């Protein structure tokens, strides 16, 4: 697979979003999740995105991280070449809800919990999951700096951040900050300014829900019929066209499509070799 850069690491141009493996309504059994991760790794994926909050409920925090760790422990390839990115600061609440906690003390305890779940001494890429309106952003980002300086994380990232927050984090973290993970897809294009800031600062941009989100991958043509038309002409899936469109947006973009079946991640991986023409890109908008 072609590669792109995250900090000082080269990763496959298409990553794997592991969240669907831990969503209660769609969750596969562990064996299928492990097969999916192994299929991705065998196909050249070297970036796996997870988070402590990806769990069926508030009682099983770290569920997704443990699945990723288990799959890596059973894989016969070079685990050292795989960058595992996890996140902290987004929390689960009873009843399946979500909340935020950006307090430095919480983020540091969440990182310790993720280290244990992943079974590692240092996390390759640790990302603040979502800004907490009740905590000054610079305080939260300061916790990432402390974690990096303590050797608990090798690289830092932020998620769901606007351009001002990206610049603020970059000012605090310097070259410790390597990535921004925001939503971006044909149906959600409002992260265009963040992509441009990432390109300016030399940060990777990791689009989450790059195919539109769980249960919405079939809606691509509803946002622009050209996705389905170009896919039919090329003999590929609309999802491949979508990911190739995102890769063409900027060399800093590394999509992380979610998957819970080997077939879906293998289809996504094929997008790394699909080069769209200028005319096709113009049609896709």
C-alpha cells in the first residue's frame, strides 16, 4: 500500500477505524473482529484507530482497545510496524450516553488505563478525544505535553478541534503534536478549514466516519450521484471512490474507515491504489 506520514512514522494511506467492533447495536463477536483486524494488517494497514470510550457501555471502558491488543498479540506479522492510535477525554454514561472530561488529572488517569488495556509501556499516538467546555483547552493540552514528556505517549494528537484549537495545541505541544482527527466525508465537509491548517502546520488529518458513519455508507450517491457513476465506470465500489477523493484532497489526509468485517476493510484498502482524474474530482466537488 502507498504510505503517508504521521509525525515520524510512515503508515499505510488507509487506516482502520476499530470503533464498529465495540458498538452495542452492531457489535460482532471477538473472533470476527480479530479476523477483520488481521485482514487489514495483512493488506498493508499500519494505522489502527481506537479509543477507551469505544465500548458497549460505561461498564466496559477499554473494550475496543483490548480487542485491538488481542488481535495484535495473535498476528504473525511485524507488530512494531503498526501504529495504534487511541484517545481519551470522551466518557461513557449509564444508558449508553456520552460525556466529556478534559481535566488534566482525568486525562492522565485515562492514559494509564489505556496503557493497561493495550498492554504497552508507551502509546504510539495518544489523542485528546473531544474538547470539554468546562475546562480551558490549554490545560487539557498541557496534560498531553506532560504525558509525552513522561514517556507514556510517543506522539500526541487532538480530535474534534477547530482551527483556533489546532493552533493553540500546536503552540503548546510543538512537534509533539502530529495529528488532528475530525469528521470529514461527502456529507460532512465543514472540516475543510482544519485540513488546510493541518497542511500548513505539517500535521496529519485523520477523517473519522470518512464514509458517512455507521449505517450510512450506502448513502454516498445521495450526496452526489457522481460517486456511484464514477464507481460504476471504474468497476469499483462508491466507498472506494469516496476514500480516493479524500486522499486526493491533501497529502496530509489519512482516512480511517470503520470496519467490522474483513470484506469491508479490504474494499477500503483498495482505494489507496485508485487515482481519480481531475475531471472525476471536479465532478465529485
